[in-house]
C-alpha cells in the first residue's frame, strides 16, 4: 500500500501541512513512517479520512429535492462565466476542485450565474477515466 508524506496528504485533502499534523497529533488521522523514516499517511487511511471529511462537510443542500440519482455534488463558488449568444461556460471552484459546466446561455441567465454565486455542480457520468500518476 502506498504512503503519502504529510505535504502530499495535505495537498490531496486541500488543507495545510500544519492542519494534517494537528489531526495526526490529536489522533484523528493515523500516521506511520515511510522507508526514509519520515512521518507519512497510509494510502488506505488517507482515503478513509478523505471520505470522513466529505461526510462531515456542512455544505448547503441544493434545495427542496426529495431524492436524486446523482451522488457526486461539488458545492462551491462560481468563479467565471463566459457567454455567447447560445452557450455559456461556467466555472465553479469547489475546495481544491475546479468544475467546468457547459450549458445554454438561457439556463445560465435563469440561474443568475455570475462570479461569487454559491452553486452546486451535480455530476453524473457514464464515463469516468481513472489514471495512475507516474511515481516520483
């Protein structure tokens, strides 16, 4: 199982190195040592903790929806809206994630999308590619 150095774990969680160290010092996040003797986080532990953080997040719900099939919701702020006569490109910064949506200009106008607006990107995809980064 891979391990991640504190700075790499912090980057993946979207927090500072100090925050990861505080979580480790308080016992909230288990750590280990890597082959070089540095503090590290086991990959499975990091994945479990990331899921815990996502569950605990107090993100606004998109509204009066009784049920939905979409499971991937990214709450964030609209950072950019580009419109032409027919289409709009909307960018949302949701924590460390940048989500880009293409929609009709009419939809963007009806939603009042502009930089600074709180929005939820609901993603349901039939194709999700998974890549493994080259080891350093």
